[in-house]
C-alpha cells in the first residue's frame, strides 16, 4: 500500500506553518530562557540531609550574602540556586550561610554537590562560538548537498534539492527553539551550551534523513514512467519505514538517557529527542513536498 | 601458490568463514581491552583455584579517562592579562604562567592536574586548570590565585643618611661547589631603612629551591639554584655589590638582606634566616611555584562533588545498558533474523568504541584500525562497489580513529550521552540494508540475491547520510567548548565504527548463514514466500 503523502501535502504544510507561527510567537513573547553559560552568573546545587528547608528559609539564610537575581529550584533530592554574582567570594558566602542554616538544625547536614560560575566575558564568547558553529554547519551542509546532488538536473535542478533540505533545516531549527521557548517559560528549562550541541547534531541528522529520501528520488527518476510528483511520492514511501525506524531506534537510546541518565543530562537528551523527531518529520513531510511545489511552479511559469 | 591466491580460490562461503574468524579475533581483542580488569581478576581466581595449573597470561590494564563531572573535581578558567607584555614575549610568558600554576597545583597534591593555555576568540588568553578529585577547592583557588613575586634588590644610589655602621655579616665561600651561604645581617643596619632598587634578577630565573639544614647548627635554610642566565645575572649583581647588602623580596616584603663579601659564581645561594622548619618549607614551595609572569583572574569555575560524579557514572551505565537493550529488542522484533545479526554486530560495535576511548598502545591501535579498514575494503570489493572516493573516505576515517585510539578520550556526561545516542544511530546502516533487502525479496529475488542487492543498493544512502553527521561532529569538535567537544568526539567515533560493524560484520554473518534452509524460511527475514512469488507488490501500486 502506498501512502499519498505528496498528494496531501497541503495538510502537512499547513500543520507546519501553524506550528512555526506558534514557535515564532513563543520566541517573540517569551524568548529563550538562557542559562548561566550565556548570561554569566552562578549555579549552585546543594543537598541537605535530615532536614528539608523551605525555599523561604533558604532565601532568609542567604540575606547576608546579598545575592542578586536569586532563584531557588528544588529538585527531587537537592536544591539548585542561581544568582548573578560569579565571584568565588559570593560562592563561599552562600555556602557558608547554607552550612550555617544546616548547623542550626539538630542532626542536619549539608553538602555542596555542584557549582558552576561563568563570567560575563565567557558568556559572550560562548554566544559567538555557538553562532559561528551554527553558521559553519549550515555552510558545510549546503556544500555537501550540492556536491552530492551535482549530477541530478532533471526535472529539478540540483541546487533546488539543497535549498529544499535547507528549508527543512530552518523548519527544524525554529521548531526546536519554539519548543524550548515554551519549556523555558513553563518549566524554566534553560538553554546552555549542550543545547547548542544538540541543535547542531539534529541539523546534521535531519539533513542526512532528507538526503536519504532525495537519494531514492534520484535513483528512481531515470527509470520512472510516472510524473515527478508520483515518483517523489513512491520514493518517500520506499524510505518511510527506514526513516521512522532509524529515528525510533535513536529515540529509544535517548529515552534511556532521559529516564535513567540523571538530571544533569536530561534537558540535553530531551532537545536531541525532540530534534530527531522533528527532523524525521520534516524530511518526510516538508523537504519532498517543497521539491514538488517547486516543480509545479516551474511548469506553471512555462505554461 | 601465495596465500592471497589460495584465498581467492576459496568458495564464497569458505572466505566468509575466514573473515568471520578474523572478526572473532578482533572482537576478543576489543573485549579483553575493555574488560582488562575483569579478565585479570578472573585469571587470578582461576590460577588460585587450580593451584596454578591454569595460568592465563595477564593483560596490562588500561583504564578509562573520566572527566571531572564523573570523578568529581573542579575546572577553573582564568583570564590572563597580557596587555603589558610585548607581543613577542606573550607565548613564553603564558607558557611559564602555565608551568607556575601546574607547580602550585602539584604542591597541593592533586593527581594528574591538567593545566592548559587557550587562545579564546578576540578576548585574549585563558588558562584552564582541571583538578580531579580535589577536596578543598577554596584552598586550591587561593593557592593558584596567589601571585608571589620573588625579587632581588640592591641598594639605590641615593640613600638617606646612614644611621648605623656598615654590615658585618659573615659570608663564607665554598669554592669547591660554588655554594655561598649568606647570613642575614640583623645586627647591622635595619634593611627597612635602606632604599632598595630592583635588579634584573627575579623568580623567573630560579631553577629550583630546596629545604636543607645547616650542617653546623642544624637550622633550616633554603638553598637556591639559578638557571644559566640567572647565574650570570647573580654574578653581575654580587660583583657590583661587594661589601653591600643584597635583599631578597617575596611579595614585596623583605625576607633576607645578606651582605655580599665577594662575587658569587655558579648560581647557587642559600638563604639562612630565622626560619622554623614549617616556614622554610612554605618558602621553598612558594619559591618553586614562583611568581606568575602574567596577572590572572578567575572568570569561570565548574565544580562537581565526587558523590554526584559516581552517581552520574551509575546513571550513565544504566542508561547505556537500557538503551542497548531497547534498540536490540526493537531490531530483533522488527527485523527478526537479520535483526539478531545486527545485534551481534552492535555488541562488537560497543566494545570497539569503548576500546578506542582508552589510550591504546600504538601496536594495538594499529592492528585494530588496519583490520577494520582492511575488512571494509575487502567487503566493498566483494560487493563490487569499491572505488576511489570510498577508499579515501575510509582512509580518512581510519586515520582519525587511529589518532583517537592512541590518546585517551576523556569521558564526560555529555560524551557518554553521545556514545549512547550512537548506539541508536549505529543500527541505521543495518536498517537501510534490511529495508532494501526486504524490498528486493518482495520483488521475487532469492534470499542471497536480495541480501547482496540490499547491501549494494543501500550503500549510497548509508554514505550520504552518515557523512553529513560526521561533518557535524567534526564541527562540534573544533568549535565547541569542552562539553560540546566531548559529545562530538564520542558521536564521531561511534558513527565511524558503526560503518564497520553494520556493513562488514553483518555482511559476513549473513554470508555465513545463507543457504537453502533460509530460502525456504523467508519469514525469518520478515517476508512471506507467497508474496515474494506474486508480482502485485512490484512496481506501481497507487
């Protein structure tokens, strides 16, 4: 049986347009919740045993440390404190106050699990590095696709394959950013450097998924007796199982990290899983339909 | 007949058995490399139980290199202010600042600290210190941040009116070893009243200092040894200051001001002040760690408590095993017999990647990579799709893997995530091949023809798909920070090895088990024979 994916392209394109519009709105109104990697500041994870202070108690105890923009997030067995100061003095003052809080309660003990501090200059540097890496990934992908498809010219020029793949990539990028703007707004999920790694990996993955569909189109075109639209649709159907199965196995591995890998790596696995899902979606429902629309537009222009 | 000719005359099946033998040896080597500790424990117990009748040869254990977020420790990033240092001297100043920090950290008792200089984009230089397993991070930060400055000063020409008699210090010269003992001149003029001026001699020229005890009165003293350049300068200073005091300043405080009796050659001197043993020890440590030639300031730190690190290791291990189990189950349930073969390949894949993460001796790395690349070439040649581009691609991958096999890949949380993700992606090539094989079967081909076509036809897609992910990984490795780099590295190694495991190992296993028995049982490949005969699944089906 053959799924009429290309024929029903309007449904998928409308769906994606709506999703992307929502993503853009989320980005405009909520923006991304950048973590200390980009904004600078400190993040301190502490654990109390035999005593669970309330957030207000922690806040009170830290008064003398005079921390700015203090945010306290309780996790299952610890507290994560975030503040603007990035100096070692502020760190020691905070740790000292919290230790004093624990000491004031019988039998309670206190442990510092994790501390990160990032100066503003590093944050700036990470921003520009991330931006550069993203631009380079895009450039490399364009170069790679145009090399891989240089021999395909009929009925759609090879550069159009490249551009269709890029449209799918931009689609994926906007979607992930939108999802994380939402997650940042609702669940305070932050954007740190691992997120950038996840996004770049997803871009590479998404394009490889798209290339495999295009490869099949390229293979089918010379011997096909059908028109372009149906050839593309048949190619899509032939690669559909593979696309879904590959993503499924990668997402299985990521779900294992998400549920068992510990809290530190959770957001990273989530970004990868969301990205791989949407990357697969776009290579099936966006990239190929865009090719067909292009072909139709070209015909209309000629007619 | 040469070995190669003899091999060429073998049947396809016989060749595959030979290749399988090689793969099994390869698998044993990587498994033993990864589980060297388990093997050594086992052989020890075996020897004990059998009264040393069965004694297996021990393997030199190689351990994984674990990152700070897994073992606990701290990573400190300092920005180095090179504004006052001329362009040409910056590299050497930074290098010696690096050495100084490393010495200070060593004095603190950290095992295998990593200290390196990074040129950061546009914002000058950074010095990064990674201290694994350190307990008192605050003290370490203080220790590194301190900038003791060792200076040798002489009397300025314009002195305030002398208030006391000239120095009457006792200076003895042992011409044999050119060791000079300078005794502080506490009885004479108060050094604090003298106006001092700098000499060229600073801590930079100090080769080393050691704590020793005066043979006469057993008091602790500090012996200094200058490098060649320093010895020359010291000689000049003592020559022009005969009969006058020369002061040793640390951090701007005078610690000793002995008077020079004669020029000192050989570059060795002893400071014998009123030290307690503890003070002398501290002074030696500080002198040895020297002064930082470049002012530094802490701009970032990342500290992980050891218990959190071990928790992360346990979590990652669990996630990895569950991930492997889920992917294996999926492959077997969906693809049946081929799925089972791909799981066997996946297991060898896992051990190979883990072996490459360790720092292998050069001969072992060479053997593993040569077997991998050689078998890839052989398999592609066998499938008749071998060409120059392919040879170049695998030559590059082989060289990169070889380099990674030689040095340890530091495993961090994100790196392990990359490895676990690569388990999920490693089956991609197999999924492509099996999907293609099923299609060919449905078109009525025999199992062996379908398998052959499946491998052949799936290759362009495998190549194009994986190369773009590999390129992304390389960009992550070159442009990322350490977290991103770790992830890119493990994913790169994973995907590279998966090309070997998914194509070579799976193909060999397939060829070995192919036969008439399988032609009759196509359900093992997920296709009903009845369908394979029918043509309705063929070309156009709208």
